[in-house]
């Protein structure tokens, strides 16, 4: 009869398997992440992953949580001691882009999986909410100070779409070499922070029909 594990031991085993799964993902890609291959890499029996995860979807969900937690921790470290919302926001954006560059497959899994909320575990939903609160913080301060007029929720989506597009184009090889990407990254930061129109411009360069929303 197998020994009964404590809750701490169970969590330790789950964490070990998730870390191994993350390694497989980054090294071999999402298609290679199967319960069988995970067991082989972790040097456990092929039935062991199913003791801790219902199926492959549950393993992937746990990897998303762990990956997003890694990003949250990096963001929290980046803003230690930062009070001004502008620098706070800049550092969050910089950390996000660095994460996407250094962990492209994990980034794709977290932010481009295309799965709806119905397939999301409570743990993943709570982690996403934690990250949203982190990114909304400086925007809410800027909005309260009257520095920006768009609501924090809408502006957060605009900023995410811009930076996500930058990373997506980079990771599929459409932005040239590292220098070209670095220059575009710098230009995007300037445009997002200051815009690209001169101060005496009377009307938007491009009217999308949504400026009054």
C-alpha cells in the first residue's frame, strides 16, 4: 500500500511536476508536453502525474498559473521603492516585454492560448486578477491625478494590445534583428508615454470614430 502523503508533500510533488512541465514547454514546445513525457522527464511512474492532475489540461493550467506567478514576482521586484506612477508603469512594461522575450513559449501559452473563461481554473482566474490589479495600480493613480483622461481599464487594454503586438511580431521574426527590435521598443515606449502629435495639433491625425467614447 503506498504511503499517505501530507498536504505539504502533495504540494511539493505538484510543484516539482509543474516545474518539470515548464522545462519541457520551454525546451521542446507545447506539443511535447504530455503526461507520459512529463513522467519520463521527472523520473516517476507514468501514472504519477494523474495522481496530482486530472488530465493534460489541468497540467497546462497549472503551468499557466506558475508562469504568471513568475511574471508577477518579477514585476513586484521591479517596482520596489518606486512611488511615481510613470516610472512604476514603465518598469511594469519593461518587465513584461523582458518576460515575453526570455520565455516566448511560456508567454504564448499564457497570453495566446485562446481558451475562454469557462476552461479556466479558479487558481488561474485568481492569478490573472492579481496581475490585473498590479498593472491597473499606476494607471488608477495617473487617472486620479488627472494625467490621463481615459479610464484605467480601457487604457490598460490599449497598452497591453500595443506591447503584446510588439512581442508577437518579434517572436515570429517580423521585426528584423535585435537592434531593429530595440529601436522599435524604444519608439513604442515614447509614443505610448507621450503620443506622436505636436502640441499645436487641433484634431486627431486619424479619426476612428471612437474619440468621444
